C-alpha cells in the first residue's frame, strides 16, 4: 500500500539470488494485494484445479495472465514461439510503456466485475476459458464503467452473441486462440459500439479487422 513497501518487497525478493521472473513477482504480489474471498471470487492453484470446488473457481495462473494483460494493455502476454526470458522482457516493456493514470480503472474493479458476472453459469464457463479471460481483461480496461453496469444475465447474452459470431470464422484459416484473445479484447475495448449488435453484425465488423498472424 506504499511505494516504500513495494521497493522493499522487490529488493528482498531479488537480494542474494537469481532475480525472480516478472510473472513470479506478479504471482507473489497478487497473493498479497488482493483478498479474493473478500472480492467475491474463488481462485485455486493449478494443483487444486481438479477438485470439485474448483468447478466454480478461477485458476490462479489465469488470473495472473489476466492481470498482465490488464497492465500491459494487450492480450498478447505469452507466445510459445519466443523463449520465456525474452517474452518477459517484451512484456515488461509493454507495461512500462503504459501510463498508469491514463485509464480510470483498476484491476480490483475488474475483479469486482468478475464477481458479479460469474453468477451466470454460462458466463462463468466462458470466463474460465483462458483466452476469453485474458482478452476480456485487456479490453474491459478501456470501458470499465460500461461493463460494470452489466448484470450476469446481460453479460451472458453479450458473450453468447460474441461466440455466435466467432463460430462463423473458418478455423482452418485462422489461429483460433490468437483470434479469440484479440477479438474478445476488441469487443470489450469498444463495448459501447458493439454491445447492441447481434452476431451477424459482429461477424461483419470482426471480419473487417486485420489481425497479424
């Protein structure tokens, strides 16, 4: 809760050892910065992901990716083609390039939205798909007030329209995961424009966008 404590934590994490990766530091920071139970969402570690209670919980690894996407202002937070150290370097560069006060939103506000919309079974199932959650985090940052105004049912309707549009892309012609992340980001980044569109209108708009493979 202060820059002095943050600096102390960073120094003690890295002192006398091989520096931790940005992702590991984010993992530790998130564990200390957010009380998920208080916010109203369940988060489980990967090792607990198969227990019955985890069906209604988010994976910690997915929340970390969502946080990185939110901070980097980009749904591209990993790439298996790039070695991990270089990917982390690129990611840190993206985060440092984003002005922290540019957007009137916070990741805690985003988590509060998750706590609301997860009450729809369809919405929860959609959000537990990593590509959806990461794209949503990167995009909702730009339209946090509009998205926060949705209840669980309205959110479920919106993502259903999105999925109906996305299903009409030819999977043999696109990189499905990459397209999904970036189009989910686009949808929620410009949510005011897209929220009233049906799947046919969304498909037309999405097909006009260029996503570099």
